[in-house]
C-alpha cells in the first residue's frame, strides 16, 4: 500500500473515531437530561438508525411503571393533544376560491382539518375535565403524553422526575377509569 493510501485510510479511521465519540458524548448528555434511547438491531453494520429516542409513555411501560390500560389512556390523550395543537397556519389569500391558486389547501380540506381539530379540542377538554382540570395532572399529561418527554426530561432532574411520574400515574388512572 503506498503512502498516500495509508495516510487516507488513517485519516478516515480518525474521522470515524471522532464521529463515534461525538455521538456517544451527545447521547450521554441527553441521557443525563433524562432522554431514553434504544439501540435497534445487534450488529452496528446492519443498522440504518442506531438509536431511537423513546417517548415517555413507551419508556415508562418498558420499565413496568405503568400498565397497558394506563398507556392506552395516555396514547388517547396524546392523539387529542397533537391534533388540537395549532401546528399548521392557514395562509391568507386574495382569491375567491383558495384551492384554485395552488398556493394553499382546498377549501374542503381546510374545513375538514378544522373539524378534526375542533373534535380533538373537545376530546382534550373532556380528558382535562376527567382530571378535574388539576394543573399538576394536566401538566404531567401534556409533558409526558402530549410532548412525549420522559418524566425526568420534562421535570429537569431525578427527584422532580419521580414527582412528575407519580402525578402522571394518578392522571392516567383517572383517564383509564381505574
């Protein structure tokens, strides 16, 4: 092997080590903040995405801290929360028929989206009434179920995370009808 190829191979190995160290450092920092990750597959060469961030409900269920009924209640809350959030702004147009200009959604699509959002807002309001609109219980569900954070990640520390987890378990029991 000539000197140039040897130098290039050495440079590529050094770059690969630096990237691997950077990934490990980033994962370590995120884990200390409370994020949970799983490795997909056993062999690194066959993995397309080596790490997948776990949503809070999946993490709690995997650890055995919530039941399947509680997780199902949390997923229903999450679905309503996500749809009820104003994520897509409806653009304005000067055209009489918004679908004709190609710049926006068809009027029927806008009406359907608004109907789904309104139904989700009603479901979310019902779920929050089931929680007696208790601020701590609603906040726990919003953070862990809706925003899909782990309790420690949402609360910012281990002690506060355990407190948030306890509040979430009470809220999920109420939502599951237990």
